[in-house]
C-alpha cells in the first residue's frame, strides 16, 4: 500500500513540475526560475516539441495519467487486481524510456542541462522503480 501511495505522491509532484514548464512554454510564465543551468536553452530548443506538442505538456499528460491510475490502484476494490498494477508499471516504463531519451538529448545533443528536467527525470525514475517493485511483489 505504501508503494502505491508513493507513486501517487511522486506523480503529483511530477505533475506540478511539468505544469510549471508547460506554463513557461505557452507563455504564461515569463522567466524560468532555474538558478544555474540552461533551462531556457533546453525549453526553447527544437527538441522541446514532439509532433507539434510541447514536451512539457506530454509530461503533464503522463504524470496526470500516472496520478489517476495510481489513485485507482489505491482503492480497495482494485488492490488485488493485478491488471491495474501491470498498467501502472507499463506506463511508468514508457515514461522512464522517454525520460532517458530526453536526458540523452540534453547531455549529448544540446549540451545543456535544465534543473527542472533533472528533477522530473528523478521523479519519473523513482516512479518507475516503485512501480516495477509493486509489479514484482504481486507475482
């Protein structure tokens, strides 16, 4: 139960981070509060949009789905349902893979690091680890 709760909390925090980046991308927020790093360089690069959709919005949608499914997985009626846990682990794996791709772009293509992206990557990695652990425990 605690692992599933952790996924919900992590997804909520990830949703907040992704929303902040998306609001910047659509012009609601004027300047990213990044401190050191190259947040604006990453967020304004051509890689910050996939198929016409801002990557930050993909993050908003992904974290929102993980949050919603995590809430469903917390319900007693679904606690014993392995399909919800499998779905959560599959979506977390897809999010983790996308995170690895974006991190690769930052490090080896853009040569710029966005602190907010690093935070999001850490959150998604944690969600993936916890989701896979939940999946393995239900075997």
